């Protein structure tokens, strides 16, 4: 799917979805 983060509604949706999907999208950082 596609979100146009230049549109306020899509940007808000992207922020909300990123918070719930962050672990899937970004690898765990290890020191």
C-alpha cells in the first residue's frame, strides 16, 4: 500500500502504523 506523507491524514496514519510495526520494520539494535 502507499501513504502520501505530504497529506496530513496519511502522515498521521503512517506515524500510528509505524509505532505498532516498528519491531517488524527495524532490526533490534545491539551494542
